[in-house]
C-alpha cells in the first residue's frame, strides 16, 4: 500500500507561528517521509501551490465540497 501525506495550513497562520515551529513540523514530516520511502510505501512527492493560486469548491451555502479522490466525487455527510 502506498501512502499520500497531505499537510495544509494557511500561509498567514504559518507566518504567525513562533520561531522554529515550522522547522520542527517540516523535520517530523521529513522523518515520516524518509521512513515510508525506505519501506517502499511512499508514492510521488509534490509540493502544492501557494494559497493565492487555490480554488475552493463549495456545495450550497458555503459548505466545502468533500471529495474522496482527485476527481470530485461528492460524499453525503
């Protein structure tokens, strides 16, 4: 089984973190990525674009559209 690791935080929230917090988080992520990669359980690693280039899809009255795959497949809640 391959794993995908998604880490999201708004850029403004990350900018407000105390010094060193982002480095610690990235170090933990790197350790996990290295462990999964050494076991052959990690797929392709890509970095997402900045917040300014994102698109949020919403269904109805400002409710996020929840999907279970890259191709939007709405799930009922």
